[in-house]
C-alpha cells in the first residue's frame, strides 16, 4: 500500500472536498465532526486532504455526524467527481 496523495483514485480527493464543504456548512470544526463520528481529528484532517480512503463504516459514521444519509453524502461526492473536483 502506498501513502502519497496522488496514489489514490480521484474519488478520494472528491470525497475530501465534499467532506470539508459539508462540515463547514454544518458549522462544525474538524474536532467536533471527529467527536460526533467517533474518530480522531487527525483522521478527519487526512480524509479532507485526500490522504486516506474511508471504509464504508467510516462513511456511514461521517454521514450521520453531518445529519446526512449515506446516499446523500455519496451523491455529493459523485457530483463533485463529475465536476473534476478532487
């Protein structure tokens, strides 16, 4: 497994962008989102930066912490991916 940001598929970067936008729209800091989702602040930071690929469990926890359905979160990611973000 490689660790560089550019080693991940574009969807990982798109997810990071969407995560940051959704977190800010919800008025949450990275620390508050991390607390709500049951993960470390550092992990949230790395997800937003596109450094890590989230598991399905993590995606679910993040969606719930943002008061979104998993389907809505992923629809936003798909839209961002289509716009070339990430």
